[in-house]
C-alpha cells in the first residue's frame, strides 16, 4: 500500500458517527481515542468552512493530546535516531508533528455520515494497550484499525502507532519511506522531505 493510500485509509478509518454511538469507555486508552474522535467529528462538520489551514489549527491540540509524537518520530527514523544531533532531533519532531496534523487536516475535510465504534475489549501487551476501532461506512464493509498506545511521562495514554486492517503499521511504512533519504542526506535531507510532505498536504482545501 502506498503512503497516499495509507493516508486515505486513515481518513476513512477514522470517519465518525454521531455522539449517540460512543461506547462510554472506562479504559483510559479507549477514552483517549474517543476524545480524539470527537475532536475529529467536530472538525469534519465544519470542514469546508474552515479550509485545510483552519482544520490544521483546530486539530493540532487534539493530535498533540492523543499522539506521542516524539516517540513516533523516533520510531519512524529508526536506529539512526541515536546518531542524530539533539538539535536535529528536535527539528525532526517538530516537522513530523506538523506533517501528522496536516494529514488529518487534509483528509478529514467533510462528514459523510459514517459510523464508528471503539471496542471495549482493550488488549494489554507488555507496556502497551491495543485499542481497536471499527469503522462502518454507509454502504460498505467495516474497516478496522488498531491504535497502539503507551503511557507517556505525564501518565496519559498516547498513540505510538496505528495499524490499518489489523496489520499495516503506519510507522513501519514511514520508516521504509524515510530510509533512503536519511541514508543519502542525513537528518537535513529528511527534514526537508517531511516539510515538503506537510506543505503539499496543506495546499488548497
């Protein structure tokens, strides 16, 4: 699956239903996903009026609250992260965070009446929680995605990876996409690539 296809899958997979279907989750990981979904729904309902940059500004706090973006950046870069200078690490985290918000702002531009449900059966695997969400379009088969979550330093459960259809890891895909750039040009080249991806997502809309 291409990076673009995964972004589209993410958009479809997180399309949301009215508040009446919320699962009233008691697990902190599931509750975090429901809160993020609620922010997405609110943004989608205002999507056309906000435009892509308005959606970006509205979603940025929700993404930051739900996702452990520094950990995701480190995982996406891979083993070479340890050899990246601290200043470049900080720049990559900032760029990766911007790209992540931009991908949601670009793809969540409208609401089409889809439904979703968060599975109350949250699995625990070592230090992680696996929170499954079932996406139910109006006239198609449900789509599953799994949020891999880990407790951050502030005690909150945050997303560190997303698996589409139960097996396609967003971060594995990102790492594969970033590897050649990092190998040939190091952190500066990767930073330029990530910024370009975010800029492209934020054009128009």
